[in-house]
C-alpha cells in the first residue's frame, strides 16, 4: 500500500473510531487499537503507544482550556 493511501485510510479510521467513541462515551482508543492491530497489521505495542500519545495530547489540551476559563481550582503551595 502506498504511504499516502495508508495515511488516508488511517485518518478515515481514526475519524470513525472517534465518532463511535464519542457516541458511546468511550475513548477512541478502545475502538482504534483493535482495528490497527487486526486490519492494518500494526504491532500491538505501537498501536497502544499511539493511543496513549493521543490521550496525553487531548488531556493536556482539555486541562489547558479548563485552566484558562477558570473552571478548575488548582492551588500550588
């Protein structure tokens, strides 16, 4: 499979997994990791690593948004 076609397939799969995860109230990784391993032949460790990186990125973005709007009360010290 050509690299651009592989990236397009992964992007489409990620969007569908995210939509399913949002509808069901689950993380997208619970849908995406099995698809990456079974259908795309990606190593399980690599799929889990990609999932945790996306969780860290989205959690950091959400935390920054909550801090910026003042919805979280963090006391340091």
